[in-house]
C-alpha cells in the first residue's frame, strides 16, 4: 500500500463526498465490525499468495505454475480493496478505491479466462489413482532392478572370493583357450614353473612348458570333448630347466549354447611321489620272490614281474582282483577269515606259520609257498605287502630227506646184513642231497637226546661257512655261531617247542666263519618216545638273509612314506596360514559397513535427537555401543590373524623388566582400587619381546579384571617347575572359574563369565595361546570357583631360561626372590 499510494495520490480526489463513517453514523460497534472484517480478509488475502509463492519455489516441477502467479496477483488486489474500505471510513479517496477495484476486476477476468482455457489440459493430467498405479509400477521396476543389482553384486563377491581362493591354493591353476593360449595364471603356477603371470599370459602353454603327454594329444582332446574333463600325469619343464611330474586335471568350459570356449587346467606337483613310486616299483621288480600288495579288503593293488612269471597271470589280470585268485579253492574260505583278522591288527610276521600253504597258478596247478607279510602305512590307509616264496624244491628235498631217513632206519632195523650196500647207497644219496643243499643254501641237523650229540650235514656247515667236518657236534658249539644278541632267544625257542610238543620253528642271526652276519630260519620235526619223552630232533636251516634285506628295504620305504606324510602336514600348515590371512582380510572388509552404521547413527543422535522419542534415543545409544564393541572385536580379530603371518623376531630379554613394563602400560581405570603386585626375580629368556609383552599384558589385565570384587587384589608373577620344564605363571586371588569348562578357555569368542559382570571380547586368551604356540611352548590354567586362578606357560626347550627347574621350585616355595609391591590408590 505504501508503494502504490504515491502513484494513486495523483488521481483526482473525491471532492465533497462523505467518508463511510457517515453512512455508519459513526457507530463504533458497526465501524469496528467492518474494520475487523476487512482487515482479517486483507491479511488472509496477503497470506495466501505468500504460501503459493513458497509452494511454487519448492515444487518447480509442477506444470502450470504461472496460474498460481495469476491467482496471487488477483488475491493481493482483493486484499488491497479491503484495506481501502477501512481507509475510506475516515477518508474519501474513492477514486483510488475504484482504480484498485478495476485492477482487481482485470486480474479476476484474466485469471478466469486463463483458467477456462487451461481446464481441458488440466483434465488430461493423471489422477491421484493414475499416479498411484504408475508409482507402484515404478516401485516394482525399481525393486526388480535392485534385485538384479544385488544378485550381480553377490555374484561379483562370489567370483572375487573364488578368485582369491584360487590364488591361495597350493595347486598350479591356469586357464587357456582352445588353441592352448594362456588366459589366466595363478600364484601357485608362478611358484611351480618360475614364469610370472605377465610372462605366461598370452603364450601357448604346451610350448611354454614343453609338455610331455602320456598319450597322443589328439586322443586326450577327444576324451576331453566327449567327457568334459581329463585326468593324468604330465611332464613339464620349468623355467630353470628342471623337469616336474604333475598330476593334471583338465576341465572344459562351455558357453550358453554348449560350445567349448576355454579349459581350466589344475596341476599338482607329484615329482617326489613319482620318484618314490618309481623307486618302490624298482624294489618290487628286483625282488627274487613274487611280491603282491593288497589293500585292507584283500584287493590286489600292485604286483611285480616275478608274480606274473610264477603264477602265469598278466599284471592286468591280477590288478583289481582279490588275493584269493592265487589261493587254491579248498583254502579260500579259511584264507578270507585269516586275512580279515590280520587286516584288523596288521604286524610284520609270517602268515600261517607252521601251516601248509599253497599257491594256485592260472592253469589250476598248485605249489607249496611260504608267505611273509608287512603292513605299509600310506595316505589312503594301510596296504599289506606279501612276499611269496615258492618252496617246492625245499619241500621236495625235505620229503626226500624224510623218505631217505625212513628208508635208512627200515633198512638198518630189518636188514643189518645189507648195511654195507645200504651205506654205499646212502652215501651217494647224501652226496646228492649235500649238493642240492649247497645250491639252495639249505642244511639239516639232528639232535639225539640219548647220546647228547648234534650232527650237521655238510650243507649246513657250508651255510655256517665251516669246512666239512669242522662242526664239534654239541648244542654249545652251535650256539657259539649264533649272534650274541639272539643266543638266548634261539635256545629258548628250541626248549619251549620241545616242552610244548610243537613243531620246531625259529629265526635268528648267525656269524659265519668269515665274519658275515646271516639270517637263518630253522624248521623241523621233533620225535618223542612212548612216554612222551624227547628222543630226537631233525631240522633244516634255510638262509633267508636276502628276504630279510628286502624286508628292510620295504621298512625304509615305509620311512619314506612317513616323510611324505610329514610333507603333507607342512602343506596343511601352510594352508592354515593362508586361511589366517583370509580371516585378516575379511576382518578389514567388515570395517567399512561398520563405520557407515556408526556414522549414520551418530548423525541421527546429534541432529535429530530433539525430535526423536525417548525409546528411539535409547535404541540409537544401543546401536552406537554395539558398533564400538564390534570395532574392538574386529581389532582383536585383526591382531589374532596378524599373529599367523608375523615372523618371530627373537632376542634375549629380561623377563622381569618386561613384566614391569607391561604393568606400567595397564590402564588405570579405577584409581581407588588396592592392588598388591608380587614380582619374583625372573630370568632372561629368548623370545619375541613385543609378542611376549602382549601375552603378559593380556594375563595381567585379566587378573586385574577378575579381582575387581576383592578389597585387596593380589597378583603374583614367578616361575615353577612343571614336568621337568621351567614354567612361568601369573596368579591372582580373583573370582576364578570351574575347571570343567577349561576346554573353552582359549577358544575364540569363548567366555566363562557373563559379559554384564566382566567386559571383554573373548579373543584375548586365544591370542595368548597362539603367541605361546608360536614360541614352541604351551599354556594351561589351574583354578577353582572363588579361589583365584593361575595361568602357566612355557616357551619351548630352545627358548627357556638357563635357570634349573629345581631352583625354580625352591624359589616358588620360599618366595626369597625380590618382591615388588605396587599399590594403586
């Protein structure tokens, strides 16, 4: 009004017209009624345009916003006319009022015309229901896109995790296209072959590695296309020229149309195993006897060439069959039972000792055998190695010997007069047997209890390296040739078999006249009188040194297999270290979403706390506390994972000074507490000082925490002897714990007390245990409920102090060491 009045004042006045007050007869009630009404209408009219202007500025996207401007002009003009009505109660500016009414009329007509012309267009605008339906459709589309995006994100995370795991695997893995061009090359391939990823990608793998295939490449690729995969052993040449044997597996990747597009090749270095297997096969092939190796179910897994020659089967006909294929049918039932019993408790021994054992050839013929068994411990279980010796010649010779002896006795008893002729024939037979015994390294002897004499054949003297007739003919003379370590057992075996009426069987070592040590197997028949008294022993000695040497070679092979198991154990340790590294990365990745939760929660708490209800503020407080606790937990996890990767940096450290330093670093959260520290004189140790400080800090802070309820907390640090080893301990008089739950003490996230009573993340003692184990030591605890706790730990034999355990015990008993008492008040 103040802006318009200087312009309107120029208009001609109203002359002698009376103001409206005259029409109201200057009635106060009527005048103030009109004044109040017009002023209220004017204020309302002036407020509406301001609101419309604010709305248009906030919603610039709304169409036809200029109509709101016309409405604003029209309403402002109406408000001014009402103010002029109030003004003209006392004045007569009716020309000004008329002009304003004309302006109002012009604005009203313009607004009406524009609105009438805009109505058809406004009618075509979507209704609220149309907007709701469109909004629902849009929300559905957005939800689909969000679901697709989440699925893609999950797939991306999965692929990234798979790629990281492939990088962590111990096997060499690379991807190549159908032309053998390398597309991907993992870290294990770099370590195995020597070429880096940048050098290998883009090259032809078979040319790069000079691959030697077990069969033509065309046949391998045909099998790969038919089956989708191929497995076998390849020879690869590394960058340094070294040839490696790998166990290779190829997997074919196809596209959506089923067409092959790439191949994944995974190679495991089996060079050491292949060489051991080759050495093992060489030993088997060089064995003079048939060697058959079976599994726990009696299935044949490996045979040597001698087995094929003796039994008449080819190697392919035997592999995969049960061992009963070479056992006569009449013995198979009993053999299966004995084999099952042996498989439950396999030991190195002669199976079926003192039994008549026979083998069966492919043509069905049978022959007597002697079998020795040895268990082989391999990664897949236990294999049983059997050495089978054809003893047909020995049985025949023994039979001939028995027949000859019986014939001799009959001839002596029945026809004494023909003694000369019989002796001549006997001498000839004995010469033949002696020759046969020399060839087979077999000799016989006889013990006559009536005369106390022990007679040897020349073949037996040859086995013992003696000249013909050099044996003195007594059991003491025989024992003098037995190895000193085996004399007592050989003598006892003979005496026990005589007393128990058992067939004589024994094994022992002898020392030949030329100094050689040979293994002897003795078997024979014991004869008794009518009253059961011992009369005579006829036995044979067989030189089994070669067989024993083969057994020793197999034992050495077992030791090699054990070394392979140790290598596999080291591989597992390496995989555990890689897993710790993976846990460390995951803990770091948890920080970002945790920071987001904490940050947004703090924004809500700081900026909107005034408008939030009390319950919502309490929830925000819980969220902030939980994110803080989670942050501490992640820090602890990262520290725990870091221990698995950090190399020990050991040096000689004064343990007493390290304890005092750890106490000084403890937080002084409760200055009013009364704490008494008792620190013995501690030795110097060889350790990683930073890691051992972390051990002491964790143990001492635990003691502080769990003695919180005591009026005077007493915490001791000292040494003690445990199982002949020097141990260090931290002892307190706190609340203690039940030892039946001690198995949970050093587990991650394991707690023995309620979190509401004693704070903590549940990772501290797991960290302590890992550090102690890294030093080669061990840690354990002794405690009882409400009687305090004592934690003991050692640092390994090569890291312990030079202080003797007995002196440590004396120190623990007498407490004569230096006691440092520190009181926190």
